[in-house]
DNA sequence: TAAATAAGTTTCGAGTCGATACTATTGTTA
DNA sequence: TAACAATAGTATCGACTCGAAACTTATTTA
C-alpha cells in the first residue's frame, strides 16, 4: 500500500471517529465545535465572524449553529455597543457547564491511557499538521493570547498585561485564551 | 492552557479541516469516505454492511450515501449469489478515476511538504491514535489483508496466496487491500 | 454624500445522521 | 420441519449541516 493513500486513510478515519463522538448530550458536532470555541476564546474573539473564521465555515452555517445553541439556552447574543453590526456571544452558565463535559472526552481518555511519550508525540504531530494546514490555507492560527507578538507582559499600571494591537488591558486569565488576532512572534 | 483541552482542540480543528476539504468535486465528505473505502477494500469487504462497520455509521445512513453514489454513476450494486440478502458493491470506471483524485489530496500535499522525519512522526502518531481508539471502541481495525493472522503466503497450488479464514485464494494485488476480517497476528 | 465594504441573517437544496420501523432471506432450535 | 431469531438492507422521519446566493443594516472610504 502506498504511503500517500495510507496517510489520507488515517486522517479521514480519525476525523470520522471524532465527528462520531460529536453526537453527544443532544448536540451535534458543529455545535460542540462552537461551544468549545466560545469557552476558550477571549472577549475580542467571541463573535459570529470570528467563529466563522475559526471553523472555516460560511457565515450562513454559523448563523444557524448559533441559533440552535441559543434556542437550547447555551449561548446569549448581545449587540456590540461600538459597532452596531456586530454581535457579542457569551456562554450561559449551562453552556459553560456543558463545555466542561466535552463530547470528545472519550478521545482524551484514549490519549491519557497511552504511554507518556506517545501522548507527547501525538500532540506534537497534530500541532505540526494543523499549523502546516492553516498556513497553507492562509487561515489565522487562533493561538493563545500570551504567545502573541502583541502581548505585553506585566504592564505596570492597571491590569497585569496589555495587548499592543488592540490597546486593551489583559487579565491573567484572559491572556490564556484563544485570540483571533494572535500572531506568532 | 491545560493539556487535555489542547489535545481536544487540535483534534477537533483538524477533523473540521478534513471535513471541509471533503466538499469537492460535487461529493460530500461521507461520499468520499465511501468511495475511498471501496477503492481500497478487497472483494470480501465491498458490501454495505462492511462499509457501515468501517465508517461506524448506521445502516440507514450508508444506504442513503450509496444511493447517492449510485445515482451519480460511481457505484454499481449487484446481488450476492450465495446470500440473496447481501449486496456486492463495485466502483465504476468513473468511480475509480474519481477515487484517484481524492478530495484529501491537499492534505497529502501539506504532509509531503514537511520534512521527511515529520512526515514519519505524524503518520506514526495518527496510526497509534487510531488503533487505540478503535480498540477502545471495540471496532474492527480493517487492516491490510497480508498483515492478517489468517494470511498464508505463497500457497503452492493455484493463486499465490491464501486466506485461511475464508478459505479463498488471494492475488498479489488483493492481498494489499483492506479486509473486514483482518486481525492482528 | 455616494459607493464600497463588512457583519449578520435568511432561504434554498442536497446531504448527513441517529432512530425506528420494515422487508426479505438465512440460521437455529425445539 | 415449522416457528422463531438473527442478519442484510431499505424506507422514513426530524433535526441539523453546509455551501451558495440574496438580502439588511451599519460603517468605511473615496
């Protein structure tokens, strides 16, 4: 069997299993993806547009998914004060609790049951593959705030940290979250 | 950011990108999955039931997917002679040609552009993860025929190889294919 | 200020997917 | 061997997915 075909097979089979596990707790895979994102994204990144870009979907699809999550009581929408076109998304308490019971927990368990160096190798491999694909597609990486070139640690006045791009203060917790503007140093 | 969440994020994001690429050439991801499988499966494994088990879907869903592929002219169904309940699936010439232009080719290119040892590490990692998950879910591995405990190489009389489970001769090409009965040695 | 752009929503059509019910055929068992 | 169970698939339902395209408001830009 030739190597190329093997890689594609592996990738598609794993994706399928991931997708399959995404049917849990009455949600669909896409809804879990949105919930997971909203639980991890910082306040600059919790909008339908950011979610659209993160998930690589179209605006219409995201709109539908958010509508479902809102109807189920996991998400609330509020209008942005500065830009009246924009919508700010927030998880409800129920949404936050559900996000903790992630549908992909079984997969997490699989990993945890493997030897420690396998765990590390697998995570590293997935990271490399994801970044290469994102770069190739020209998509934003959506990395962690405090790994960004605009992150300024320990700003003396006020909040502990600072975003030099958005000119906004950052809390300790906030700087651990996913940001749509994150760019490698 | 805690490690567990990171792994789940990586996994779900990659799955999503894979799924996204699966919308190509007028087919859907599930249809590509079926096409890819049929292009690789040996004759004992080209049935709706085997495909159902391989893809971890329900019989109804597979029935629908196959109906689409049949209507598009990529698959033909024939009734099994021995068991009149069973259906044998075969790719048409168009189906075989399409399978060569796999929708996940872009992903393959991503991998090929990485350093050789990264390619190997990533493939190995995916293999480990997939096998661990399949084992945990109690699913069949659907491995390659000639890596099976029932594979007998170079049977003297007639065809070059032999399956000791199904008591059937195996060609060289056939023994390179995916089999539903494959079991680790 | 008019035109372009951007953020979201709405609608459409084909497909997905789990669940359930159903048909036909084959195996088992009493 | 007749009755029952198991197996291979199909059909239908409802909620959802997803790309595409049309459409509404806002906000920029020229």
